[in-house]
């Protein structure tokens, strides 16, 4: 119940921020937006789901036969809903592992698939940022743009460095965490169970890394297609509203806004993402245009995920859980 109230409050805040920013002109700007452009954007999100489905199946390797293509699509849609409906997107990986486990994929393998998926995303954003930096060298940038690029570069390189440190010193980190658990008076059986799960995850992740090189390249190519489609929504929204903002800057604004939303620990970053994007976008295109663009962007990439993914989530996770509870009551 508390999570439902938190999600409702976040949704209300997410709607109020752009409406207050644009004032009375926001609705007029929205009415003038081409309907066919909006349908194209929804089609792009559907294409993203199909791309991610194929990416999931490739990462499953020899386990992909356990999950049919239709169920794989359901896993992707349910996970996207969980990302949007839980604080900091914490429900996404849990949903993926739970649904894969229901189809016979071990939790360690499911978590390894998720970790490899996230690593592929991080590599894409790093490459995209490098491309934007090279592009920026030939442009006359304002102080605001220079600040955005610097913050983005620091955050991405910091994330990549953290991954490299964990990979290089994972054994030392495991021993350190074990000593910490001892000081926290965690039971020996519990420590052993967690250590076993961690070792299973490392083995499964190593197996995922050993997938054929062509498969890994294809996964990364699909990752690029997914994020290029998804991060073009704000650019198309601005173009449909008559604003002239380069794609690179719309990409950068989305990346920073969604990162701020993740750190806010609100469901789907609702409220924080709108506030950050409004602060970055309004000085470039005007308040009313920024407000209308943010509403269109979040409708396509956030509310649509909740509305369409919610029933899929309930069908795949909610109904089996309900049946299990009913069996317990009957006993």
C-alpha cells in the first residue's frame, strides 16, 4: 500500500511540474502536435521491446529454449513496468530473475544476464558520450553545455571505473565483505548461503562472457538500436513542436534527467526527471515548449510503460502468486 501511495504521489508531481512550468500555453502546444508523430513514437517503443526481447534471448545462450519468444517479450515488458513502478528501478532485476526462474533458468544465470545487459548499456552510453564530446569540439558551446558534458563524462567514467575495480579485485572484496558480516554478527549459515549464491553468480557471469564473439557483438548492436530509438523520442517531440535543438543535446538532457531520477529513489524517477529536464531544457527552447515536450516524452517513455506493462506484470507474476496464496489458505 505504501509503495502504491508513493507511486501515485510521484505521478502527480511528474504531471504538475511541466504543467506549472508551461502555464496556460502548454495545452495549446500539445493540441498542435502532429498525431502521426505521436504514433511513430509509440511504434518506436514497441520496436524497443522487440529489440530487447532478442537481446535477452541471445544472452540466455543455451538456456533460451526454456523461455519462448512470447514469454521473453512478456519478461521484457513486465521488467520495464517494474523499473518504472519501483523506487530507483529496484524491481526491474528482481522481476527478470523471478520470471526467468519460473521458466527453469537458475537465479544465478538470470542475475548474470541482467548484469551483462547493464554492462552493455554502460558501454553504449560511454561510446555515445565520446561521440558527443568529439562533436562538441567543432561546436561553440555555452557554459551550460560544457557543464553538462563534464558532469556526464565524470559520471560515466566513474561507473566504468567502478566496474573495472570490482572485476579486478572481486576476490578481495568478497573476503572484505565476509569479515564485515562477521563483525555484524551474521550467522555462519547465512554467510555461507550468500557466498554460495555469489560464487554461482560469478560462474554464470563468466559463462555469459564466454558467449561467441558474434553473439556479444550482436547484443551490443541491439543495445545501440534500443537506446538510439528510445533517446530519439524527446528530439522528435521538440521537432514536432517546432523547436530546433540538436539531437546530441536532447540525448544529453535525457541522460542527465533520468540519472537524476534514479538517484532520487522515486518510482521511475517521476518528478525528479521532469524537474531536471525542465531546468535544462527551458533556457534552450522556452518554458511552454519545454513543458509540452516533457509531457510528450514522459507519456511515451514512462506512462506508456506503466499502462501497457502493468497488465503483463500482473498476468505473469500477480496471478501465479495469487494462486499460490489460495493453495496455502485451502491447506
